[in-house]
């Protein structure tokens, strides 16, 4: 028997930093994780100190030459830049380097395309991809000839890469209609949940923080948990009964990330709206990640962008089995915080107790004396 293994693409990661090198390094290591999630290998990382991206080649001219040498030395299939590139930057870099030029947005869109499983998820990803392509046609048009397969070519839009703006616009119109129909179905489902008087909690957080692990451990939902970014794209809701006897509906949602493409936020609005209509938010944070502070800032920034504010928040600092003893974790936006390891079960009991407390806090108790006749009318 002959075993064949498809060859993994090799990439060079490229980033720039103004005054915060640590932040840029963290962003590049996240870009590396994204590349691995998309099934690619990373050969090396190039970081340049530059206040603003170079308008024509993203990095400076000398750095491009350096990258061209690295591409030849490593026999790399392409480069991945840590920001969204302009059409001009894509075209110039493709011309000079003669390999694939990918940016952070294409990479994230590609992962979403690979992970979308429901009809709604697929339509949303295709919408975001087409909007990106419509705004980058002049740049990617030429680079397309180099796209044999792999990153940037996956997803429902792959056969339409060479279509022109008008065709894209027409297709976007069709997609909008389809998404509208599906979001009506989602709205009806949500209305039923809201009418049921059982409180709804949306599980939000940075990607890979442990949101699905939480839903699985509390309800046995059986959702895919993976040490990969954006494992979950489609919301799942399950009923959970707390030890105090209260019932609560928990909804797992798509994770957030630094520099989440605007096209994706727009396209996924109806999915992300699940959190908008929830009674409370459960914010799952990877407490063991050195970037915990900036991850929380990204989550609250994205929630503000989606106009999801003013809700009671329970923050779970998760993965405490991996965090150092002396790590200081606080969240000033949260009403209640709890430390836990959802994988080992540590702190889950306390978490359920605090969730119950938060639900009670949200309830109003009123004492009223009713005349017998009025009581009858209430029960009628
Ligand atoms: N060590 C450790 N790993 C954990 C813990 N909780 C979750 N994980 C792991 O972290 C990874 C990500 O967990 P998920 O539940 O898929 O994370 P998510 O937030 O749903 O991620 P996305 O859906 O990709 O946004 C998985 O490999 C989990 O097994 C924990 O308490 N400790
Ligand atoms: Mg998940």
C-alpha cells in the first residue's frame, strides 16, 4: 500500500511594531497559531520597527529584499502579514516576492470557511470573503494566478475568485436575502427562549479560552473542544439546572480575537446577536495566557462595538491548572469573578453557586397582599 501525505504549505510571518514590541510579538505568535490552525507550517518570523506600514510594500523596501532572500532560502510557499493589506501592498509584494501574499484577514476568513458547518455559518463566511475580495480585487487579481490551493482558496467562494465586482455584488445580494431568511428563523427561536421566562446566559470570550468546554461540562452538550482557534462558529443553546434548582439556558458563541476583521463582524452580526439578547454574560478567560489583559480588552471592545453593554457579567478565569500560583487576575467590568479549571473540574462547584447568586441578584422580590377575588383572576 502506498501512503500519500499532502504537503503542508510553508510560510514566513511578517509584522511591524511602533512602540510596543512585546505586543507585536504576542500578535505574531497568535498569527502563528492561526497559521497552524489553517494547516500551514511557519518557517520564520520577520518583525520590523516601523511607526506606520509602508504604503506600497507594508514593510520597508530593504526588509522586502531580506524577505525575498528568506523565501528562496526556505523555499517558502508565501508570506503572511499580521495586518490587513491594501490592494496595492498585495500587488507589489506579490510582484517582488513571486509567492503567495496572505494577510491576517484572509487567514482568519480561511479558518472560518473551513470550520463553518451550518447553512447560516457558510453563508456568513461567503459574505465576508466576497466583501473582502470586492474591496481587494485590483490587488488580488494578479496574485490569484499564484494561488494553487491552501490558505486563501478554501470556502464556498473558491470557484468565484476570478469573478468581477458586478458578479460579486449580485451574489452578495442573493446571500443577504438567504441570511435574512435564516436570521428570521434564529429570531423566532430566540423569541421562544425569551418567552419561556428561563434566563439566558451567553458564553462569550476570546477564542480558545474554554467556552465550549464550559457548556460541555455543565450540560454534556458534546460540542467540539479543540486546542485550535475558532473551533466553534455556530451558537448552541442547552438547558442547565443549577444546584439551587434554578434553570438557565446557556448559549456558546463564536470567539473573539485581536484585529477581528470588520467584514466578519458585519457578516456574523445575527449570530453574534445571541449575546445581545441574553440576560447575563458569562465571560470565559484563559487565565494562564500571558496576554490575558489584552484578551479581555479585545472582548470588551468587541462587545461595545456590537452594542452589547450593561449586562450582568460573571467572569471565569479558566485554565487555572496551567496558571502560576502568584498570577493576579481581576476584571473590573465583571459583577462576579471566579477561578476554575473547566478541564479538571476545579472550581466548578463555586462557579455554579456564583452563577445562581448572579441570577438571584437580577431578580426582584415583591411582597403583595392579594384579595381572594384578585388571586382567582391571576390563576385564570
Ligand atoms: N489545561 C486546560 N485546558 C483547558 C481547560 N479548559 C479548556 N481547555 C482546553 O482548551 C482548548 C480550547 O477549549 P474550547 O472549549 O474549545 O475553547 P473555545 O473558547 O470554545 O474556543 P473556540 O471555539 O475556538 O473559540 C481545548 O483543547 C480544551 O480542552 C482547562 O481548564 N485547563
Ligand atoms: Mg468553542
